[in-house]
C-alpha cells in the first residue's frame, strides 16, 4: 500500500475518531436552545382556574422562572414540590410561572389542589407558546432576567442546585 | 338570550386579550400568497416533511402521530394560510428549536461538513485511484 493511501486513510480515520470522541460526553437528549441570550417570546395566556390572562411582560423588572410541564409527565411530579417551595421562599423576588402543555384544565386544577399551588399556572392551548420556546418535552424550564432576556434553559426535572444556579444567572 | 349574549361577549373579550407568540415578530410580515384548498394541503405536507418531530426518533412532523407533531403541523398550516413563505416558516421553527428541527440541514457553519465531507472523500478517492492507475501504466511490463 502506498504512503499516500496510508496518509489520507490515517487523516480521515483520525478525524472520525476525534469527532466521535468529542461527542461521547454529550447527552443525546440535550440540545442547546438558540433562544438563550435573546428576548423571551411574549405571551398572555389564560390562568388555570380563572378567566383572567397573565401577560409575561407584566413581570418585567424581576427574574422569571418559566416552567413548561404537564400532569401526565412523571418527572414533572418530582419537580413540582421543589418549584412550589422555591416560589414560596422567594416571596415574589423571583416570579415563577407554569405553562401547562398538552393537558386538560380539570386535571391541572386537581393536580395543583393536591400538590400545591404557589404561582400562576397558564394553559397553552394548541401548544403555540411551547413551539415558540422550542419545547420538545416536559419539564423544560427557562430562566428570564429582569429585562426579559432568556439567560438559561434546563431540560428535565431540576435539582435544587440546578434551580439555584440558574436563578442566580437570572438575578445578575 | 341576554345571558347568551353576555357569555359570548365575555368569551370574545377573554380571547382578545389572550396572546400567543406570533411568527411575525421573528420573521417579519408574510412575504407570500395566502394558500387555500389543495395548494394548502400539498404545501403543508411538503413543509411538514422537512421538519423534525422534537419528541420522536428521526421522524418528520408529517409522519409522527404525537400531539407535539399535530400542534406543529397545525402551526405550519396556519402560517401558510396567512401567506408566510417556506423560508419564513422554516426560519421561524429554526429560531425556536435550532437547526436540529430541520431534517435537511442548511449549508452553513459546522453542518456544511455534512454536505462537503462526502464529496471531499470521493474526490480524494478518485484522485488516489487515478494516481495508482497512472503508476501502474508507467511500470514497464
């Protein structure tokens, strides 16, 4: 075999191994959101258990934790007590907002009455808001700073450490 | 009758205040012709075939039965009805989900390798074969 073939073969193999090695540590479920660093898409959605709409822009001036979730999502059940507790502890300094995704309002009310209802929960009919935020699955949480810019996104149920770290980013 | 009218008025007011993020704020006003009928169905399917279902394994939203895909197909259809172009609609979904949502990646950045690498490998392969053949021809038998 000639040296040219060996050289090109070696370069191509090394490049492929390098790409595979670099991708080994990646979580296949995690996709970076292109929305981090840009203005949060605004919306005004109907609040669960009320006829009133809640406008995201009305929270401008304080950090917002925007959590997409659903009652049929088991990991959301695990995450719910943490969010409820954090919302109560923050005492309004950080605004928590839930957006319910592909769900039924009766089930949402039942869930919140049983498991705690500490912040506004909104209904996203036909998932248009979820699509605008690039939501693929639930739970997904966006952290929005006081100027309305998305500073972080978290996929899946959060630990208290992950919640704190991202809230701090939104408070800067 | 009075009650019914009041209820209708209340529902109208509530829906008027409700606002979802609109594609127009990300990709500008519609630049195409609003579609209806058979053209709408054909174009909806074409575009849906180009968008990846975010909750499925490699399926387009045209092929997926998931609720997420149904919602996305609904949005594609609505945007076409309003006169948004293919490019505007793909850009809107890319704005939210990133290039991941495009089943056919655009020729730019790292994804340009997806297009250029196979061609490059083919050219190198052909060059090696040609070189080898020339060498073989030049060797006296």
